[in-house]
C-alpha cells in the first residue's frame, strides 16, 4: 500500500510537470506581508491573492547585503542566482546569468514583460538584460530589443525613442494609449511595444485627478491585454507582471497610495487566475522581490485618517505653489494639506521642513511629505533618515510571501530562498538554469 501511494504521487507530480505550458510570474515590488495586511485594513476588504490555494514564505538577501535592492532581488527571481545590489542579470564576478525568460524563449515560448514602472527599471530588466548597474537605462532598452521580448508594456518611453526604428524592423507594433491597447489582437508574427509614460506610470489613486491618466492603462488592463496577445502561442508563453509602484509608495511612506497599488496588482492577479481557470496548462506564481520600509500598525495608528486620504503625496507636492525665491508658500502648503491630507493645522516645524525641500525632485519631496503624514497617523516604518541615507533607501530584510495556482503549484509551499522560485519553475517547464 505504501508503495502504491508513493507511485501515485510520483505519477501525479510528473503529470503536473508535463502540463505546464504557460507561466505567469507576478511580482509585487516591495510587497511584504504587512503591505498586504495594511492594504486590507485600509480598503476594508479581503484581497483576492489571499484566496490562492498554495502559499509559502521567501527570504530575500542579496549576495553582498542582508538587505537586497530590487536589482539583485529580481536577478535572483529571474536566474536562480544571488548577485550584488545594483547588478542585473550578472553574478558577483560580472559574468552573465541566463534568465528564465531567455531559456524559455529558446524552447519556442513567446515572452512578455508588463510593469507600472519604466520597462528599463530593475524588475523587468532582470529578466532580459545583463548590466552591471541598474541605472544604465538606455543600455537596458537595447537589451530588451536584442532579446526580442515579444510583448513589452509599461513606461520608460524616453529610453526607447532612439530605438523605435530598430523595434519596427523587428516587427514590433508601437502603442501609446489605453484605447490602442484595447484593440490588440494575438497576431502571429508581430511583437508589441506599449509605452504609456515617459518614465513611470502615475499612481492609481490619482486616476480621477490627472486627466492624462485616461491614456495610461491600469495594470489589470495591461495584464488582460498581454494574455489576449500571448494566449495562442503554439508552445506556450512566459509572462512577468510587476506591480512596481507598490514599492514607490512604500518608499514615500504613503500607505493610502500603496494600498491602491496593491489593490490594482490584486485585480491583475484576478485576471490571470480567470485566464488559468479556463485551461489546465497555466502556472501562476505571485511573490515580491523584497519588503519596503518595514511598515506596520500599532494600537495608536489612526486608520480612519489614512482611509480618508484620496490622493498621493506626489499629487499634493505638485499642488504646492512656489514664491519668487522658489520656496513652497506657506499658504499653499496649509491649503493643500487641509484639503487633501486633512490636517486641521500645520505646525511651524512642518512648514519649515516642507519649505526646505522645495527644490527636490517630486519623489524625494514626497518621501518627506509622506513621512510627515504617516508620523501624524502613528504609522510604524523606517525613519526618514534611513530612507535618505541607506543604499536601498528603506528596504528591509523581512521575508515576503509566495502564492501559487495551477499545475505544479504545490511546489511553492513552505519556506524557501528567493533563488528557489525560478529553480522550481525551471523544473516544471523542463529547462535548466545552470
């Protein structure tokens, strides 16, 4: 009898391995356990991803730091190898590491990368590029072209402009709006390049406030379009989908904005699972590259205040007006924070802090404003000093979750290192990463 059960489960595992034709790898950048919990609390609802049938826990250190950056973490998820922070698709000695996407493409599968950040940002880049420094955006764009990724949807238009003629020669159709995306068909001999912003897409929470966002598709819309484009691939496909702005909001300690980014990532997961449920050949993996900002609630946290916020800290920063000396005016600070951050008053210390950052980038200024808002709400997080001085700008070493659905999903239960995830996928898809 014991032999019978061993044989049964062995045959079951083999049948699951043989059934994996499509892989949808979904990465919530910066999304640790507390990002999920906080989002559910602020949204007042259970997230769909928590209903997935299999889950596990993932540790995320890089080769040279117990706290990883996105480049090293994404490289681990893409190649099954640790590398140093800032490095993409290379080992610590600078040698190129083959990625899951590259290996699966060689078997005849079509490939796709979808993100709410620039397509040259760390997470999508790790799956199809090999550069020593993640900031080499023009070179990363060249690598995406060289690897002929069949579908590219996200931001970063400015890095692709010099290459558009070359993309067209490789049979890419260029689209730049939500309307164009909605008309995408699964054309057999075409590739797709969707560039919806000069750099990163805007925050989902600001969609009703920013008219230009009508031309920016949501992550779930891009995911749906990607699946439509890739679904008829004869030998299957590999698709990576990133909720990249979860991390950005985490760096800005902007919990209301982060919750909306997690929710939109969750909507994308729903689209993927709905697609997979209609077939028996699609594996879905949902995880994160790392946790951002060591976020948490304590008893004193003012959750109703956080729930009342309806725009991002970035949006507020851009509403501040400047005087003749280039400083944010006291009047505009008080007005914006009353209307959007729901501050009954603004202290002199807060005014001085915000006026000192008048000449910083919108993101850097938003880090300061987000920290002030979260301080008032008694949110637990890394300090502003740690965000501004650390190499990862506020990442933590906290483990992150992994969820899975479809054939082979049981392989992703328990506790594992981030490098184990691509190894398990490679086994299920019969490719080698070594």
